[in-house]
C-alpha cells in the first residue's frame, strides 16, 4: 500500500499549500505593525502588560495554527485525496472505474449461430458488468463511432450502462489499436479517484494491430485486457471497389463500370451472382467463381446512360449499386456509387489555328485536332448529338474571361509563346480550372520558360531546357533515332490502367508509339527543393500562424466575407480553397502544415521516356484549386506516332479524369461528416436528409457556412453504407409551410474501407508481441475478465476533511469569543489589585 496519498485534482492541493502560508505572513507582519515609543509617564503600566503578554502570544499562536490548518485542509478536500494500492486480489468492497472499449467496426457484423460478433461482445460485457462492485462507474466506448449521441462519461448504474451497451450498433468503419488506446486514455480521465479496469473487446482482425509496434513503448498506455470475440470460421466475399473506368459517363457511348470482388477463406465459392443496379433497377448480372485463399476478380459491366438527360454543361448524378450473393457478412456484399453523367461540357482547345482558320483539305491542322476528335467523335450528320464535351477551338489571342468562365478544361498545344495570357490562365487554374500544356507545332521552350515559369509563379509545372530531346524526321538528315515510353511504372497510375488488360498487354500497348522529339523539363531534385522552399516562404507570408497575424481588426459577428469579387468562374470547384481559419496555431503543427501543403504543390512526373536521362513525358503540378499537366512531346505525327496507335487512349483517360475532378464530389469513404454546398443561394428552404438505414424517415438539416464564403449543410455521422438523399423544399417564411415537391435533390454515397472485410486474424508475430507486453493481457477463449489489480481507498476522505475544516473554524471562534465572555462575568478590578508604583 502506498502511504502517500494521490489526488484527483492535484492543483487544488498545491493551491491550498500556497494559500496556507497566508496566515503566517499576516502574523509576521502584524508583529511589526506598531512603532515602539518610550514614554516615562506610562512606565507604571508595564507590569500589567507583561502579565497579559504571554496569554496573548499563546492565543495568536493557536489562531495561526488553526487558520493555517483550515486553509490547507480545505485545499486538500478540493483535491479529493485517496490512497492507492498495488496489484492485489479483488476486493469487492472497493468500487472501480471500468472502461469497456467495444469494437463495433464492419467486421463485427459477421454472423454465427448466436447472432453476430457484436452480440457476442454484448453477452460477455453484460456478464462482466454484473460482477462489478457496488458503486462502480462504467464508461462505454464504441470504437468505430455511433450514429446516436455517445459520450465517454461514466454511467453510475448498471441499468444505464446496459441500456447504452444495447444501443451500440455495427457501423461501416475500420478501427485500430492506436485509436483504442487513445479512447481508453480519454475515458480514464473521468473519476480519477477510482481504480481503472480497461477491457478491449475485438475480433482480433489483423488490420487492427498494424500499429501495435509503435504503441508498445508508450508509457502512458493503461493496462488493458483484450477479449477475443472472433468467429470460429473466417470466410468472406466482398466487393472491394466499384468505379467508372473513365470517371464519368455520357449519354451516347457505353460506360465501363468496374467491380472488384475479393474472397478470403479455405474453400472456393462458385456461381456468385454479381448484380448491377442503376436507379434501383437491376440492369444486368454475371455469375463468377472465386478461388480459395485471398483471391480477387475484376468484372466489367457496360451500360449506356441513354435514359438520363442532363442539361448541357451541367452533370446529372445517377445512383449505381452492385450486390453479391449474401454471405455471413452481408454488410459488405454491396457497394454504392453516384455516377456523373454529362453532356456538352465546355472545353477550350488552343493551338496554331481556330475553328475558322483550320482547314483539313489544305493540311492546316491544329495540334489539338486528335484530342478534339477523341472526346467528341463524329457519329454522322445528326444535329442532336450529345457528346461528352462542347468543343471551343480558339487561337491564343482569343482567350479571355468570358471564354473560360464556364470551361472545365483548357488544352494549349503547339503554341510558340503564351505571351500575355499566362496571368489569365493562372487565374483560371487557381480557381479550379484544369490546364493541359503540350509541345508540338512551333512550341518554343525558351519563350515558354521566360513567360510561363516565373520562378514557380506561372503556369508551367517546371522550367524547360532550350535544347530538346531528339530530332524531327524532316530535320534529321540521317537515320531516325526514336525513343519510347518507359513502361516500368505506368501500371501504378490509374491513367494507364485499362479494364481486362493484363500488365504485359499494357506494356505492349504503350510501347507502340515512336517519339522523335520532346521538350526537356527540369524536374531535378535541386529544382524541386527550390520550389518547395519558395512555396513554404509564400505560405508563411500568405497564411501566417494565427498568433503572428495582425490583431488590429476587431472581431465581428458578421458572416464571412466572400471572395466572389476575385472569382469569375461560373462553376464551383470541389477542391476547398485554403482558409486562414484552417491554419494551425501550434508551432509544431504549423510547421508540419507548411511542409505538407508545400509538398502538395511540387511538380510530379507521371511518365518518362526510355532515353538515358529518363526524360519526363508527363509532369503534373497543383496550382491553387486546379491542376496543370505538361506533355513534353507533340500530339501530331511529326513529333511522334502516338495518334496512330491505341496508346492514344492515355489522353482519353487523362482528359476525362481532369474533367471529372471539376465536378462536385458525391462519393465518400466513411468520413466524420459531409459538408455539401447549397445547389441554390435561396435560404428560404427546408433541407432534409434520408439515411440508408432509416428509409422514409427524413431528418432536418441546418443551413450554415461550411466554408468562409459558402453556404451549405452538414451531414453528421454518415456511418452506414449506402445512399444518402438530401432534399430541399421551399418554405413560406410567414407561415413556415413547406412545399410538397422538392425544389432540388441530390444524393451522395458512403462506403467503408474494403480492408475491413479482410477477416484474417492477427499474425503469429503480432500475437507473440501481445503476449510479451507487460501492460496487455490477451485472454483465452472462455477465460473470464479479471477484476484483480490496483485498488484505491479513501475516496470519500474529502468529506472528513471538510468536517475537520468546520471544526477548526469553530475552534477559532471559540478562542476569540470565550476570553471576552469570561471577562464580562469576572468582578471589576479594585485599586488594591493594581500593582504598586515605584517611588
């Protein structure tokens, strides 16, 4: 037993000790309060004073001790002291503070004969709660979150704790041991005067323990018992991903929808039915076989979204769902996606000519012609064609804000010098526009670097060297020396992957084009480091740390001011602009923010050539809300032959992906919350949300600022997989009545991480590390949770300290009052009792 007490709130004990010195200081000051003056006429009183002096000194000393003790004990009472004991046998007379960390991630929905794994957790938790001593406090932590209001504040009764336990449900999120430790530490801060028992209920999924090695050395980790609720048999099939190959769809060409199915188990599954639903209507299905072990299958569906009619330039969002034949974990046998269906999105193409001066008959062909035909092919002479894009073919001199205001993408190729249009194009990209710059034609690298690099403040991702790589065929004067695309890392980027095409076939596909000439971009490590340092300096100037900002502006309750005067794009980029309110105030966090933000704006090489220097072919860089991609070779046959090969599909994927990045986000991966801007600026509306788990039961959403200059609504705790529908209805401000028909609707999807469906148990190395850790106890199956451990006593001693303070105050009153009372009752003094005066 530790004889030194511990304190629940130790600050009060220190404060009490400090204030207890107050009476002593006052006593010492009062001793010198009067100035001694010798007066001969008063000498006859000295003997009377000396007789009472010792009595007064004794009284003052008693008052000093009483007052000092009262202040000190009052501080100790506020600090709530208690005594701690080391590990010992369970003492049923002492209450405990129990923290139950419940793994309620997706994998705990795995079903067995008695329900699912979360039901098994509830059963073991109930048995443990029933064994707790009277007066124990119980904190319940749903580790993956909860749709209902939850708190780590302890429950004072078993009934309340059991009711809260029954309210915990399986949610579509993953968990980690790091999060379990953090939540246990946070919950343990409540009731510090009680001994702690932390219990972690988990299905021992391998992914939960990936960060075990980093946490093992944490000295603040509380002792924890780990209860295994894993199933006896671990077999599961799930949909790992659902995506559209090109990111978006149009209404005329078939859209490829890719589904990845994974299986984990000792036995195969045959004739698993994979069904595709569009707008909740099943449109097709395929039966597949999955192999034992950890196997993966990719299934491709083709679908034409011809029944949907989006407005030109505005996407329509169509819900798509894929399902599997159900198994023991039904929650991951479906996946949802909202597909953007577009038509006639404005795209600006800039090259040597424009739509009036280009003439194929006389070989006046602009550098962007192949890209225009790729995204907007001709299907005959119909006038009502609904192509993916609306082509705007212009020359560099015709660029202005009006032309770019509604454009999603700008392609500049074969231009010798951008001239004065660099500033306009940079404004376009900073607001969220997408820009492709390609060589070819009369492209002049020296003029482009001079006008468009501007020490990383222009539109080029990297500066260009004057000397190109290779020679054009008409200038070679000898044997051609072509070079090729390097295929080593192409498969790792989604731009280069194709459904149903193996890696060897992809290498053959991208090895077809011959390249004769390319511009050399300087993407050396030295250049990248200079750009990073310059970007960090710019961020420090533009977004200083909050404590370093000018505080001369008084605070205001007005709504955030909009930067609309600086914006001229007619559509809103889904990429969130940097906001001063998002800048961290803590120096260490601010430095990390600077580094990560600056790194995000560095040039990145997407593809290279096979020459000795591995010259960059595609270079990407983020500028503001938008992106710039530089293509170092041309797009016509005198620079290369890519337009005559199937490798041209690379640019189809690239441009479609860049267009998709300008569309509003509608698909999420189990976030904490979803902030959605209003479709219109009308605030006289009522917005409601219908969750997938509560079909037909809408809940109201409040309208507010989701960003500094953007009104919207926030969907909190989107923890269930599926489709979330948001509807807005006009509301009469006078009567408060809402229209029956919605003014606008939108849908978003939420899907949890596919890794949560992998039920493989922790590895032997992880299990050995758990067994050896001094603060972790891995309970065997059926082993009861141990209540023995550290104990605390004297939690209620603060009541006795308060009682002692009251007694001390009563004693002080008695010391002051009793002499006065006795003096009043004593007989009056006579002259004979006075001391005789000296002669």
